[in-house]
């Protein structure tokens, strides 16, 4: 299957993308991974992207699109892929459609992870990270440390990242609503959007997503 995964920050896209890609036996292609891979390999696209990033500017759509095109042309993506973080806006969605048409293929579904805005704020603003090891993550509601402010694993101090503050999260949501959310209507007009709730245990959300994708595939056959 060829799937685009969308949803607001805090919807659990990264977690679900990995699980769905593994179950469906397709590569998980995320924008962040594309940038890191191209920059670390010092490809021409990576050097170009880094020049914009070093200058504090956004990487232009055409560079992101070129990276995605190169990745989707790799052998492991021949029978499908799961795109996470791309397309990020309608112009990228249009470019993706044009790219796929050129290859004689099309998307099978756009999976929209729906979560209330207040829940997004609660999920992200409640995160606490260990200063000694950022892999140690806790949550003031969902995964409390045994001792407030102290990492269970190494005893390090737990802190809230600046970009996890409520004000910052709400600004990120504004950007999502303005730039990315319009692609849902764009794809809905093509009959591709499958919306599921992203509330509940991780396993339940995964099963919900797989069932919705299977139903969409059956209807399109």
C-alpha cells in the first residue's frame, strides 16, 4: 500500500508510522529521516538543505520533494511506502500527485489521526525529559516518575523542553491548521481520506488504523 499519514503534533504519528509500516511490510519514509540521511551522506540535496537550515531558513518545497522522490524510487519502496511528514502542504501534495502519475502509480489512502486539541496540549506539555539522557521520557499524567522531577532510570533531573511549553504547542497547532490541515480536504476530494481516533492505548490505535486501511483497500478494489 501507498499511504500518507497526517495528524496534528502529538497525535502519535511517529509511533503509529513505525508500527504500521512494519505490519504492512513497507518502508516508513519521514521528512526528518530524509533530511538527516541526505545531510549525513553529504548528498547534493543534503548540502543544499543544510545551507538553508544553517541560515535559519525553511528548506524549500522543491528540495523536500526531490528527496522524497529519490527515496520512493529505492527498491524497497517498489510495492508501497508510508509517508510521514510529507506532504506538509497542498503544493507538496500536488507535486506528489504529479510525481506518482509520472510513475503510473497512485496513493491508496491518506490516514488522518484525529485527536482533540486540548488532548494534544496535554500530551506534549506534560512531557518531561531527563537531562542526562533524552531517551528517558516521562509524563506528568500518563507516565509519572516515582519521584517528581527525578528520572527513574538514572536519577537525572527531569525538565520540560522549551518547545513543549503550552504556548509553543498552541503555536505549532496554528501552523498545522494553516499549512498542513488543508491537505486533508485536498485528498478528501479524491476519496482517499480515512479518519480514525488517536485516543486510547497504542495497540488499539494501531488495530483501528489497520482495520480502516483494510476497509478502504477493499472498497477501492
